[in-house]
C-alpha cells in the first residue's frame, strides 16, 4: 500500500504538471494573438493635404475638394462615349442645330436638371457620381456649346 506522503507527492507533482501545461497554453495563445495583430497592421497610411500625418512614412494626397475640375477631362471620361457617338439615343455634341433647338424648346435649366436626375437611357449625373450640380451645369454647357 502507498503511504499518505507518497500520495501527497504524486498529487503535488500532478498539480505542478497541470499548472505548467495551463501556463504554456495561455502563453501560446498570447503569442498567437500578438502574431495575428502584427499581421493585421496596415502597411501604410494616407494623410490629406493640410493634415499632420501620424507617421513619417505616410503619403500625402490632395483632398477631393482641392482637386481641379476640368470640364474637358470630365466630359471625356464620363460623357464622350455616348454623346460623341449618339449611343443609346444620346444627343451628339457635334449636332449644333439639335442643341440650339433643344435649348430654345426646353431651356438650359431643364437640360441641367435632366443631366442631374437622369433622362431616358442616361443615368443620374451621366455616370459622374462625384460631380456637383455646378459641375454638371458646366458639363451641359460644354456639351451644348453654351459654355
């Protein structure tokens, strides 16, 4: 038969082994969490012009409000595909007689409103979702030859 002293030592040894195992798994989880957090860190950051960047390696870009609006470039990007070819029934930019009649009939305000809200096959803002109402008005003026 085993003595009480021996049983006590076996129990203590078992508890020691168990506590080492628990401590090891907690440490491993902590290390694993740190590794995951490190992998999820952003590789860089972007600061808008006029803002102080938090890190020295950030790239500075101009804010959207500071971007220069170009009627010609915006027309070429969003409007030319349809209005240069007449695709989907779009009035062609080169048809001066059409634009003169359309402006005389509907008025420039109606043409601008149609460009903002969309008409027939043309979606609202003619695919330029970032254009303001004033920029749409400039585009309509450019398109119709009434800049």
